[in-house]
C-alpha cells in the first residue's frame, strides 16, 4: 500500500460526488416567486418597486393604474366627492361660525376628504379629469361654507335698515265716490324664473371666496393661501399613480435595469 492510499484511509476517492459538488446549477433549477400570484418564474420576471411580478401581473397592475374611461366612473367619482365635500363644508362653516377664524388645516381637511371620495368613487384610479373634478369640488365646498355666513350678514343688514312703511308705502287718497282700482292677483313664479334664481344663487356662492379675498386685502391673501392649500391637496391625491416597471430580467442572470 502506498503512502497516498494510506493517507486516504484505504477508501477510493468518490469522483462522482466531487463532480456533482462542482457542477454549476442550470438555469432550469432556479426560480423566483411572483409577489402577486405566487407563481414560480423560471425564465424571466419584472420588478415594480421592490416586488417581483410575472408578465401577467405586470399587465394587470398597469391596467389598474390607467385613468378610468367612460362616463360611469366619472359620475360615481363625482357623487362620492360631492358627498365628502358637503360634509367638509359643514365642518368648515362650523369652524368659521364658532372661532371666526379661517384655519388652514380645515381647508386641507376638505381637500383630503374630497380627494379620498373621488379616488374611492374611481376605484383607486387617478387622472387629469379626476384631478380637475376634485379641485372644482373642493372649491365648491369651501364656497358653500361661506353661504350661511353671507345670508346671516344680509339678514342683519336688513334688520338695521329702516323699514319701508308708513307714508312712503301708503297709497294716495282717492276722492269720495271714486272707484278704487282693484289690485292684480299675485303672479306665481314660473319655472324659468325659479331656474334663473338658482343659477344666480350658485354664481353668487361661487364668487363668495373671491369677495372674501378681495374685500379683506391684504389679510385676504391668507384666505387665498388656505383655499389653494385645500385644492392642491385634492389635486395631488387624485393624480394617476406612477408605476416604474423594470425588466424583463432573466432568472439567474445579472439584473440590468430596463424600463
């Protein structure tokens, strides 16, 4: 027995095991798992943020991130946003009536409520049309909060003004025996007149924030900043989500970023 055989302990070398341990794993033996459907991917995959997804899930995520199409999603988003805006206007009016101050956090809260409502109505999607809708609803909600205050101020002003009564409103005396003219019956307002009144009321309501800003300059600039903060919050919340898709990557190969 030679020295080499003695050092080996008398047992022959296992060449098959050595060859197996030095063998490079093949690409078919590697796999990564999709973060969405949990499917094992053995050929290629995509990366969205820190998640690994397959081709099918990548297409589904990109489709869900697209702005909604058609009228039905917009109507649904508008109803949800309008409901949130009415609730926000009530909160804003309560703060104005109690504290007599405009608190920026309340305007931002309205923007958040409207943005969340529009996005929920759009089923989590965003886009330019939804952003414009959210900004318009936020401004409308803030304007609605000023309407009760304007009505209250008008009522107080009317109470202070002298009432038109007495001699100024009395009809001139008629000669004895003269025929007194009969007054015409009250004319009922027409539908067109009522609609015109609603349009004028809405236009006046929408102009109230402008009147507040311009009528109280330079302190009115604070009100302008508050209104802008609320609308900007709604604009950002309803923006289309940005999705960075990288790939495809080969499983087991060195990853190189590919947009």
